[in-house]
C-alpha cells in the first residue's frame, strides 16, 4: 500500500468508527447444513438493513462435531439445521446456548421451539397425504393408514428415513409404543410396494396406478408443480391432491428447519438480533417460500400452491417430545420388518 492509500484508508476507518450513521463493521458467522442459496436473499436483505455482514459456512454433515472441535474459539454465531432431531442433537451435544427473547417466543409456536430456548423452528413442512385426484376423500387421520380398506394401496418411502421415524415417533407420543407397533404392522400390510424411494415417488406411483394414497412432505408438491424438477414431475404433481391429515386427538405432523445461537458465539447480541429478524413477517415469507415451506409465524405469507392445501393445524405434541421417541420409532420399524 502506498503512503497515500494507507492514509486515506486510515482516515476512512477513523471516520467509520466515529460516525454512528455509518454501517457497523460487525460480522456474524452462520454455520448451516442448509443450502446457502436458500437463505442468500435474506442475508443480503439483512446486511442492507443493518450493515451487519453475514458469512456462511456450509456443512453438509457433522455440524455439531465441527463446532465442538472448534471449542471456545469457534467463530460460529448461528447454527442452522433442518429436522428437529438435528436441532435437539446440537443442544444435547452442548454447542448451543439458551436465548430468552420475547420476539422469538412470541413468533414461534411453543411446539416448534426448545422449552429452554436452545433452538427455534423458523420454517415448517407437513408430513401429509398425497391421494389420487379422483379419490373421494376430504379428510384423513394418520390412524386410517392401517385400515384394511387400503390394502395394497399405500406408497411410502423407507420407514427408517428420518421423515418417517419422526412421524412414527409422533404416533408413539399420541398412542404409545404398543399401539404404534400394531399400527405399523397394519400400514406395512397395506403397502402397494416396498417402502423405498423418495417422497416424490409417491406422486409418481399414484400417477402410474401403483397406489392410491401415500405419505410425503408438503414442499415437494410445490417443487414438482413449479417445474423445479422438470416437466415429468409436473405431471406427477397434477395426478394428486393433498389432504392434510391429523391425529384423531391432534393435528398435522410437522417438522422444521431452525436455528440456534452457538454456545461460544463471539457476537451473541448480534446473533439474537439476526434470529429475531428471521421471524419478522417479511423474512418469514421469503425464508419459507424459498423451499415451499410454511412460515412458523402465524399470518406470514405462504406460497399459493401450499396455501391451496387448506389450513394447517399443527399437531399439539412438542417437537422435543416427538424427538424423544425417535429411537423407539426406529426400533419398531425394524421389529415389524417395515422396510423388508
Ligand atoms: Fe426433503
């Protein structure tokens, strides 16, 4: 650097430090298992509004291990993950810290956040019924999946997939393990094909006449209908309708993407501000719509494809309770030979 350039930047830096109207030089670091592209528009909007730069570190796997290994010198401020089980794991591995924020507590329904403030759901998806379009079916209970009248008509991905173990864990929360085992045996007996493939294959196989109904996540309908997976998938989506099922004594099973403040966050105050921004009406709409999800905050906008399913009534069991039954759900899947 020339002397002149050095002086200019020194003067600029001094001005920046003393002029409160200028953007602050604060940066926060977000470690995320979510594709950064999904949150990029929000980060840009946040930086524009506050001057806080948001850096992202994308980790497909091993988020908790990475933060734990960095220890007290970890630069991570925010940890973002999909699936309540992964958020619970972060808290259990001791890499998060509790946050007391009336903004977050007011925006995020109680079922969708940790009771001690270690993590907060930010967007949600329902695990719902895809049904053949012409099927005469306006409502559905998860319990009905084991009804013998659906013998040979049900499609679903592997029971051991986390999407399904979460649903089965919710079933345990409602009915206990014994009833859940009976139900799983009944669902298994109703399968039209091996429990395998992905959620979109449920729509594909309904179009192909292999099954009449199946269980899958809401956002795939948005992705398929909007043509994000190609022309073929638009046809799959057009072959089905979505029915929002409920438990007989509850609502629709949902899972979340969410975030936590890292235990050793170097900028805790900024990290909390950032999370509070993510539950503002505008941010919720952008964040949820990026992947055809539901905002967690009541009244924030939702994509028209998703809105067309009708009003989502979130199940009354907390995600924390559901996650606590995960292991047992997985054991039952093996016990009844669900994936064989
Ligand atoms: Fe998915």
